């Protein structure tokens, strides 16, 4: 093994001050998920294991590491909303990840406003410029290579309605950088902001 390569097997530990896995697979989009239980109790929480997985129909997913309120709520209702986390909303987003009981409304805790969705019953974050209303397609408990179950659940949802602030549509094309999305990095507190300086274009081979 070359001296300039740090090698480790995750099951045996990484021997570093902080697990590098999250920093290597990053920066990652944030799954800022609003949900509610069968009685209408609201929840809002950010998830750093989040992404899009399909075009038609559009399907997004996030992973609940441990059984969290979002998972419990979505199991009850089959619905959730993804809200875009932006640089102006970074602090409220961070406030919404506080470890509080299921009776606490994180919208109120973070000083955010609810706005009714059009297709699902779960409200959206009024302050965000982009939201996806979703209906659950699958909830999958993860497992190891040896098939032993892991206490983490992948929640997949079909996007059934999309809300986009019109100022982000330039000649009908969504301007990713103009929305100022924030992305999760590694370490206990690392985030990245996406701006136009990060853009480069590369067309697929014909």
C-alpha cells in the first residue's frame, strides 16, 4: 500500500479525527422535509442524505438514519414536501434540526411560515423559492452486505406538484445558482453555497 494513500475498512474504523465519508460524498443537496402526522402535528427537518433518482415520473428520496419524526409521519400519511434550503434560509434550516419532541412545531421554532400545498395535505415552507409536493412510493429499510438490517430507512416519493418562484425562470430555464442553494459538506458544521462562479458547461458526446 503506497504511503501517500490512507486506507481503511469502515467496519474496522477510519482512525481519523472525523469520519471522511460524508465529506467525500459531497457537497450534497439538503432534503428539507415537511411532514405531518395523522392528527396534523407538523414537523420540519433537514436531511443530508437526499437526492433525485428518476425523471419520469420525478422521484426524490431521503434517508432517515434512525427512526425520526419525519419517517413516523410519512408512514402515517404517505405524503411529504421537499423545500429548497437556500443561503438566506440557512439559519432557519439549521434551527429546524434541533433535537425536540414530536409535539414541537419546527416551523414555529425556526420562525418560518406555513403555506398550503395544492395536491398533498402537508404544508410547504412559504419563504423558500422552490418546493416539491410528494407522495410516497417506497419506504425501504437498509441492510448490510450480509443482509443484516440497518436502523436507517430510505423514503422515496413521487413529485406530484412543483412550485418555483418565477424570478428563478430565465427565458423559461430554471437558474440553479440564482436560487442560492446550500449544500451539506463533511465535518460537524461544513456547508457550501452554490453560485454562478461554480458553473461550467460540458455537453454529452454525440
